[in-house]
């Protein structure tokens, strides 16, 4: 009986042992055959890092091949979220070492939680000392490593900053729009200028490294490598040397105008090739250094920029619109001649004041300029003559001709934030102010004051139209796209934007008047001794604050036009005193004439 009981117990024990072994075998089979791939993936993720190799952005060149924007090597502090297992200790320490707040680090990690094994870049362009400190404390910083990445480098610092733009960390909205194109939450993207508009072209294709690491997170071996592909390059139409001259001349003139008692809050210069629309110079002052944004701008630097009352981030060549002043008299003259409301032979009497319905409208020269033809009136910028022409034309006819010259319309130069300006009509005023149009307002409009607003780029295009007999080419900033090895990919030829149709004799009369501006008229002094004939127009537009914007526009040479130039000194005084000397400096540089170091022409009584 005892043997029988023992035998029964042995059988039960054997059954249990077999059942346990069977269960283990089945579990092992399940793990190996069914879930093996999943666990292998987890194991690999624990020992293998998939590190994105950031593609360098494409290089940007000026028209002659000079490098304007490139990339330089740098280090970034990055985190693999899945390996960041000591967050309570590591985050405050990392904040102390990098200067990035603990809250920002936490937010970056939270935003990247859908990619736990992809690097999250906490800070870019860290110095060698920071790299050394992080390596020394790696025991307390699991998942933190140093990554080599390219950083944008603006070779000439602030040169052409408003044109080139800058890069910055991708926003949540930008990421949502681009996440399917391979972007990550810590990527840098173009935020303004060429960098923004040509983002898709300049951005390359990221590569990657498959790296085996040990338990300490140290790299053991590279298992795989897909090289990053740099972005395409851009060859711009800009002449870097001419841009330098223009920016320096503008800055020096702003300083000189302030010494003369003017606010001179900023300025702009546009230089265009009249035969193609190529933009040779696009300068705005004050400016900024895009390098400050390249690795992420510091809060204090950003606050200083946006808190500056002179708005250095604003591109005054296209984003601000100003009263066009006496430059607009070109349009008034064209409209009056083309409609037959005046002729080349008609002689006007400028007595210094014009009277309409008992209201007195003064000219800039209150003593009067005497007997003038329309060409003379352009040369001397006679307000009373153009008051009379405005009365004859009426507000709506004047507006129709302004539109044909491009006022009130975006040029679409290919940069963000372009202003349209304003072309007022009787209907426009009623819609915007709920008031009728008054006859006296037409007189003011005829000299480019009142409600009219225009950008410096629009003013330059008016001079291009005169130079070309009506043909206005579309301004373009990019000449071609090239591959990283320099192979051309796409060219951008000249394109006609619009044509202003006037009788040939009308163009001749206007050209005659503009050529006289620098020969014997309001801009004769700043262009004294210049070896080429210049056709130009001064302008002094009132701000309503007791100050005056200074304008000068021209094309040169007058007898064989090559370039059109528009210059504005914001609240800089009269056109002949502030803007015209700046343009003289630009023309000296373009035509290879040594700069004599002359100071701005001092005012000798009131001019225009």
C-alpha cells in the first residue's frame, strides 16, 4: 500500500514537472516565434541609436559667386528621450550647464514623445567648455550626448540681412504643416527673407547613423551610415560690393542728417538693372545680424530687436509704404501730357502759391519759380504747376495712371510682408473714411502727398518705366538654382511685369525734365562733376509730424540707361540734401568712380 501511494505521488510530481516544462517551452516558443521580432526591436533600441545626420542648408552666393551664406561645423547638446532615465537630477543639471531653462527642456522632450529614440537638440552651437563639462558629468546625464551639426553662417554679418533673412526653430504650426516632409520638432527653418521663401530648395535631405552604444551610452561602433545630402544653392542677383557701399552710404547719411537736426529714423535703397529687373542692391537701415539667430537667439537679444523703436527687423524697401512726394509728379506729368491736358509748349506761372476756391496751397518755394514749361516744372519740382495739372486731371484719372505705373499693387519680389501702398480715389475715401473727396485733396495728391503711399521698390520701378519707354521688368532676386557641386539646375530669365503705354513724345518730355533735375535743377549740387548724365527726381514728403521723408530716384546713364535707383531717408529732410547724396555714392561705386569723401550738401534755403 505504501508503495502504491508513493507511486501515485511520483506520478503527480512527474505530471507537474512535465506541465511546468511544457509551459516554459510554450512560453519560450511564444516569445521566440510570435513576439521575437518585437523584443528584438526593443533590445536593439536599447543598444542601438538611430542618430539623424542633419543636412547642411544650401549655400547662397551673390551674382559674382561670392559666398554670402554658408554653414560651419558646431556641437549640439542632444537627448535620446528613451534613455533619459534620470530626469529629476539630469534636467536641472543640464539647465545649469547649457543655460536652457528646465521648463524648456521638459517642453522639448514632451513635444518629441512620439519619437523616443530620435535625438532632441536642446542647445546648438555650444562651446568647447560646455562640451567638456557635459562629458565630465555623463554619469548623471543618461541619454545626453554631444552631436556634431552644421550651423548657418552669414559671412558678412548684417550685410543684406533683410534680403537674406534668418533661420529659427520650427514652430508648432510649421511642424504640423511639414512633419510629413521629414521635419522634426527641433529643426531650424527659414523664418524670413530668402531663407524662408526658398526653404524647400535650401533644405537638404537628412542622413543618419546607426550607432551601437554600451550601458553607459557611449558609442561602441557605427553599424550603418547614410550620408546627408546638402540642399541646393542659390545664386542671387545681388552685387555684394555695391550692397556694401549702399549700406555704408545710407548709415553715414542717417548719422549726418541727425547732426542737422532731423530724426532720420532709417532708410532704404533699391538698385535695379533696367534691362532685366535683376535686383543689384536691396538695403534697409537699421539692420541686424542674422548670425544671432543661427543657433537660436537669446531672449535678451530678441527683446532688444523688437523693442528698438526704429524697427531694425523691418525691410523698409518693401514692407513700409510712405508718401511718394514729388517723385509722383512723374505720374502727374505723364497723365496730363498723354490726355492732352497740357503740352510741351505750355508755359505756367509759379508764383509760390496756388489758389483754389479761396484756399491757398503753397509751393516749396513760396517766392515762386517764375515761368516754367512742364519739363522745367519737373526739373525744379514746382508744386503750383502740378496743383494745376491735378485740378485738370481729377482724382480718378490721376489714380488710373498711378495704377498703370504700379502704385497700389504688390510687386511680388519674392520676399515676405510686401506692402501694396495706397492709390486713393473718391470711392476709396468714401469706403474707408465715410467722407466725400474734396477738390483740394486732388491738388495734394498730384504732388504725391495726402493719402498716396508707396514703397521704395515701387518708386524704383517708376524710373525703370521711364528709362525703358514703358517696359517694367519683374524684379528678381534669384538668378539660378545650383546643385551642391555647382551644376546649374534652373535659371530665372527676365520677365516683363507690365508695360506703361504712353506716346513716345510724352516719354521724351519726361526724360528731358528728369535729366534737367541733376543738370540744373533741384539735385544739381550733389551731382556736380559726375561724369555721366543722370535722370532723376527729388522728393520731400511730409509725415504729418512736422518732419519730412527724403527721396531721390534716378536712372543712369540718362542717355543709355543701365540701372534705376530709389533711395529714402526716413524723416531725413529734403530729397536734395539727404537722399540724393546717398544715390551719388551708389552711382560712384557702380561706375567705378573713386569716392571723394564729400559730406552731404548743406541746405541753402528750402529745396525739394
